[in-house]
C-alpha cells in the first residue's frame, strides 16, 4: 500500500512540475519581415551620425557578383522609444545600446521565432563604432544564415517530389515544387523556375576527381568547365548561342564547407554568346572523395531590369541544403 501511495504522490509531483513548466514557457509569435531586411533599433541622433554610417557600411555593403550594385540588406531604422508591438517581430534585429561596456551579443528568439537579435553596446560612440567594424563578418554571417534558413523553411512548405536526381547522382536538394526539370542526362540536370521577368536556374552535375586540381589556376579550371557545360547544355535564343562566363568581370573564388566536404565557391557574371542576355551565377564545386568525384551545383538567375539579390539568395539556400549519399 505504501508503495502505491508513494507512486501516486510521485506522479502527481511530476505532473505539477510539468504544468508549472508549461505555464512559465514564453509564448512567442511568428517572426515576420521581407527577405534580407534588417531592423536597426537606435536613436535618431545616433543613426544620423557616425554610428549610422558604420551600420550602413556593414549592412548595406554592395553584394559581390551582381550586375548592378545591390545592398546586402535592406535597412529600416526604428527609434528605441517606438520599438514595441509588431515592429519587434522582424526576423533580424540590430540593437544599439549606449552607456554599457563595449561588446556584442547574439540572441535568439527574443521577441518572435525564429529570430536573431544582435545587441551592440558601448559607453561612447567611438566604442560602438569600433565594435561594429571589428565584428562586421560576424554580423553579416549571422543575419545571412538566418535568411538562408528562412528561405529553406518557406520552400519546405511545398517540396518537390523528384527522385531521379538522387537515383542518378546520389544526392538530394531541397527546393520547391514550382521548379521543373528542363534538361537531364545520366550525369547532368538543369532545373528552372519561371519568375516575373525571367527564370531562376540550377545546374547539377558530376565530374571525375581529376577534373579539378588544387593549384593556383583552380578558378580558371572551374570557369573552363562551366563554359564547356554551358556550350553543351545551355543553349541561347539564336543559332550558335550558349551560356559562357563574362570575361570583363573577374570571378570571386573562395573555399567553404558543404555537407561536411571541402568546397570551392565561385561567383561571377554569365552571358550568352551572340545574344544579349546575362546575369549572376554562384557555383559550388564539392570535393566528394568517398565517391571519387566532384559534385558541381550552380545557381544562375536571368531577371533583366529587376534586382537579383533575393533570387540569388534562394538559389544559395537550395544549394546549401545538399546531402550527398
């Protein structure tokens, strides 16, 4: 009998603790805001001075690899006194707080979810400007990763159902069902989506492991390969026209990690030989040692007369979802 009473009391105590825990949990509304927009919470006099200049130099820096200058983020400044209610629910928020020790703090889900709030503090304007400049890369990376994740969440609401890519290339990518396969072979896929003024495009293909060698000419190797692929698969609107890399715009190349694998990242401008067409591209060459190959996934946008920043972010978010089997 004592054992029964003890068990009942223990169960009641656990239920009570769980109830209190649920009661104490903070309910957060869904975050909102347009893609690549950041709310900056600071006083007007700071925004109009050196602090505002430093913030704009970081958040509104032109994105490399686009035909025209476009800012990394669209910024909206909000005075601290009116930062309440619905305006607190933007996914990405940068707050400036004075009269505190100099520093930076990255917080999650403060006013809404999912949300990133970066708080920059300092006792003087010079101290705050210094923190912003020293943490430029961290600020941009934090907000960009949040926007990439948001775009992936949005596309996951209506996922594609293709199995052929996994069957042929042994990899998966997460993209929306509005994309369609425009061309395919055993080792190449061209996937595209119609947009208001053109198309958003992905190319996926594999190469032998010796096709790219790690040396000083790696960027030239990658450009030569993508031009060969463009000539073979991406035809233009007139005879003898096909996609190539724009020679007048020096491509950027760096190294990153995708799916835990070393990867070359190349950004540049494409155009079509013998036709007036062009736009930005981002190319990832993934070193797949296990399968003795390179996996190349490229996104390119054709969107004349409109901004291309958000289209390229969508393509990047798709590519960064890759899982190689």
